[in-house]
């Protein structure tokens, strides 16, 4: 894969407290990492799918799962982790 290498952490506390999938936990950290400079993640579902080597539908499902429990917010094409996500994980901007 060309381009910058990304990494993500799986916060098991998110999985247990909010009953979200492992892939959603990992995606939430990648969203946080990609939003560090501007406060929002601008990555498309297609880009995220390429990074994770999954379908766009899988990314859509994980985003919907995270949004439903209040760990991310989406506004158009922008995605952000919420203060709740940052509180539970202990990460900050």
C-alpha cells in the first residue's frame, strides 16, 4: 500500500461498554487519528474501505454502529469522534 501508514488501537472498553464490534472500535481510533489536525476526518468510505481491506458497506455499517451509540458524529462528509469517545478512551485532541 502506498501513502502514509496508519495504525489504530482497539479500545476494548468501547466494545464492552457500548457493545460495538471490534472493527468499529478500530475504525473509531482511525477516525480520531485522521482528525487530529483539523478536528474532523475527511476520509471517504471508499478510502477507509481500502485501508481496512473491506467493503464500503462494512465501513458504512461500522459508522452507523458508532453513531448510534454516540461515539462519532457525522455532518455531511465529515466525521468526528465525540467528547464521550475521548472521555472513555482517555484520548484528547
